[in-house]
């Protein structure tokens, strides 16, 4: 294949990348050196539409992370574009700069493939740029026993299953709020006449609604304004099936919605854990 903009010495790398993407990922119909997006100033070596409706941009370079990708990644995050970016480099590249570039690519969710003739090796898997822009969870601000679960939820979200990542956070919120309801009931912080519940089995929303209704704020003053209402507000999303998008537009809308839910759930968990700290649960 001939290229208009790509340096001639990189043509074999581009041809090898095309073979790799076809054989390993089943990607056909690569379009060479066409504008990436009307809002993004990039003409990638290749672009294609993936089977899950993501757009794939392939940059062939002599570095695993060319400097101009910083602004491209920032623009993708700003516009919430469901794009995967991957850089193809020659297998003979190595050295300190190479490893620094790999670290930069990994931190930005940019994939890297190493090309050696007709053979290729995936070094870093690309992430969806519409998901990598989610606000990171500052795990040091949470109790130590929850940090691994939070890390796993964030990784799941960013690596392409945002619905499962959100549900992992809802699972934490459910566990904490159920334990809080049971603890406050057993410590006598509920108003007289409140009926006992099966705190671990009754529907989550029923448990939290009972806690909100029956808790005597004069006996337990640590719940912040509206935190229990916020928990009640997310209970419908627990284990909710999120249907697979049928188009790039639907994918973009889904990711935007789930990004908001994920960030909100993380904030709820942080406040909830702070408010239940006196209960020592």
C-alpha cells in the first residue's frame, strides 16, 4: 500500500499493522489517511469501525507515544468520543525513551502494537477514550478495606464494561447501607414501634427507606443532608441490565450516562462511609 503522509520508512510497519488488525481483531475496511473526526485535528494512518461500534484510530510512528497524542486524547475525553487509539511501532524500537513512551501510552489508555514484518504483538490494549475520562477514585480517601474493590470497579469500568463497573460500586453502597440500617436498629437509634427487617435479604430500597423513615436523628446525628435519599435514588440501578448499543451514537450516549452514574456512586460511597464511621461496621 502507498501512503501520502506517512514517512516511507514506516510503510512496512503500517502494512504489518493492517495484517495484524485483520488477523487478530477481524477488522476489515481500514481507511488510510482520512480525517479522524470533524472536531479532532488528526489524520491517522488508519481508521475503522469496530464491531462494538467504537471507532479505531491507528497511528504508525517511530515512537510508542508520539507527543501530539496528548492533545488528541484530551480532545477525545472532552467530547466523550468512543474511540480506541493504537500506535503501531517497529519491533526493533527499544531503550529508555521507548519505555517512557510505553508508560505514557498506558496512562492515557492508548494501545501499542509491535510490528516485525508480517508478525505483530499487542503490548498495550487500547481503552475507550469515552471511558478513560471518568474522574479517578482517590482511593486513599477511603477506608483501606474497600480500596481493592474500588480499584477493581474502576478498572472494569475503564477497560470496556462500564455497566459492570457501576454495579460493583452499587454493590459496595448496598452492603454498607444494609449494615448501617441493621446497626442503627440494634443500637436502638430507630423510633419506637419500628418493625424489624431482614436486613440482609429484604429489597435494598425497602431497607434504606425504612432506615430513612425510622432513624431518630436525635440519637444518631451523623448522616449528612440527603445522603440516604441519594442512596435510595441509585437503588433502581443495582443489577439493572444495560442493553448493548446498536450504533456509535448510542454508545456515546450510554458511556456519558454511565460515566455520570459511576462518579456519583463513588461520591455516595465516600460520604456514606464517612457518616457510618461511628457505627464501626
